């Protein structure tokens, strides 16, 4: 009887320890995001209220806090204890990514609504550079191709083809990096050659706000892909242990779909 009671107590303690785990990383990530948004808001609309150095410091500290919190969270969820397995935990992580993407839909929707109000007024605006060009088409092709390489890479993992999985993961990471390079070059052309910037009227704010937000998401996706690729090289994944690849794929496909909407609404739409 005593032994049974002791075993039951140990089992209850294990369950309590398992369910009592709470991550501290979402808190610094949320604080960092809040400081980042506050600093950006003060920079664009509140420079007369505070010294100009304050928004810059808030943006820098907020960005570090946000990235640090996300990195710590990703490490805790996917890297530190990668050997453990369990369908229930995988379901939680998968649902967490889905909820995060749902909140991102609302964020991007606000930007699209802002652009819709711009289009209701007089069009075209006074300064409208040529947005739709060969660079945008190439960048779009790269991002769409990266979704295919990631999808088929995941399929290769599930079928046990490790070489194909590693090759396609590496290709996805490379395509993401090249896309970011293309967007940086596009910004350079618009800012230097065209004189089109964030402060060039309300169209400039909408264009750089939406494409910049998307670029930030792509950069975060490239970071996730780099982590996943590094873990893949270490043999951390198998057909039964692929939650990190699945959640990263969900995020990357979402980024791809948002870009297609941006091209149709912002680049093509601006030319109509």
C-alpha cells in the first residue's frame, strides 16, 4: 500500500512538473515588440514631443528584445530538448504557430486597408515611380520556388530520403537569402535613383510600410530556416520528429502568400 502511494505521488509530481513548465521568453519578446512599435510611432509622428534620440534608442532596444525573445523561445521549444517526442506537445507547437499567423493576418490586413484608403483618393499621386519591373518578377519567382523546395524537402524527410531533404532545405535557405538581397537592391534603386522614400507622401509610407513589414517577416523566416538547416545537418530530424520543419513550413508558406497579395495589390495595383 505504501509503495503504491509512493509511486502515485511520484507520478503526480512528474505530471505537475511537466504541466507547470512556463516559458519566460514570450515576455521579453512582447516588451521588445512594444518598444519597437512605440519608437517607430514616435519617429514618424511624435518627433516634436520627444528628443529625436529617444525613438532611435527605443527601436534599437525593442528590435534586440524582440529578436532575443524569439530566439530564446525557438531554442527552448525546438532545440534544447529536441530529443523528446510526444504528439500532444507537437500539437501545441503547431497550434501556436497557427495562432501566431492568424494574428499576422490582422497586422497585414491593417496595412492593406490603409492602402485601400489611399486608392480612394486622387490617383496617381504626384510622385509615382515605376514599381513593377523585372526585379519584382524575379523576386516573386524566387519566393514561390522556395515554397516548392521546402514542401518537397519536407516530403523527402517523411519518406526517409535524407540527402534530398538536406539539398532542398539548403536550396530554400539560399532562395530566401537571395530574395532579401533583391529587396535591398530594390530599396536602393527607389531611394537613390528614384528619390522615392518613406516620407514621399502617403504612398511612400504605405509601400515601405507593407514591403518593410514583409521583409522583416522574410528575414525572420530565413533565420528559422537557417536554424532548421543547421539542425538537419546534425541529424535532429526524422519522419517521426518533424514538428519544427512543419511549423517553419507553415510560416514560410504564409510569407509567400502575403508576398503574392503585395505584388497584386501594391505593385500591379499601383500601375492601374
